[in-house]
């Protein structure tokens, strides 16, 4: 039969085990919260970088940039009104 001091030892061990489990969970939670904060900061940084790249792509695709490049590098020019010919699509008239 378990005597009084043995019960105290059992309860003490149970208390220490429970305390250790709680401490381990809190430590893991703190680590996870730090990682989450770091990941959120990294995501915000990457989203800002993506927005900058998208802005640069829109600028590079703009007519204000493409026309001068085409004129300088390829020798192209904007057509005048007399150079534009509209060709009707076959079978388009009903």
C-alpha cells in the first residue's frame, strides 16, 4: 500500500511533469509566433518587390517607352493616316 509520503512524491512528480509540458508548449508557441512574424515581414517585403516589378513592367510596356525604342533601334515610325489600310475579314458581311 502507498503511504503518505509516497503519495506526496507521486503528486510532486505529476505536478513537475505537467509544469514541464506547459513550459514546453509555451516555448514552442513563442517560437512559432516569432517565425510567423518573420514570415509576415518577408511576405510584405516580397509583395512590395512584386508591386515594384509590376510597375516597372507596365512602364516598359507603355507606348511612351516602346515607340522611341522602336524608332531608334529598329528604324520604325508611326504610320500616318494615309498609310493605314483596313482590310475586311472574309465572310464578315451578312
